[in-house]
C-alpha cells in the first residue's frame, strides 16, 4: 500500500518454502522498489525469524515505530 509520495507499506512477503533461497523474495522487493522509486520509504513488519533476511535486503531495523495491535481472536 503506498501513496507514491512518502511511504509504501509492504504487507506479507511470502515465498513457499520449496522455492526459497532462489532469489524470489529479493526480486519481489526490488520490483516494489522500482515501482515506488527512490523518494518513497519502504517499510514492513517482520516476523522475528525473518529479521536477518530483511537486513540482508537493505532494510534497517528501526525503533521509532508504533503499533496498536488488533483484537485477539
């Protein structure tokens, strides 16, 4: 989701386990970056197990985010 001006939120980047480690996720991220251009920030929420993956893909871990969690089911 993006306003093409300031920020783009990348929601749910997922690659089937049998296709991982083939560059698919990296390519998807690159395609999004090409679409939004260099003047739009790309942000996402990461599962704890994927933090290292996103750091490898040029995302910086930030501490200035805020969250109101959805209601539990």
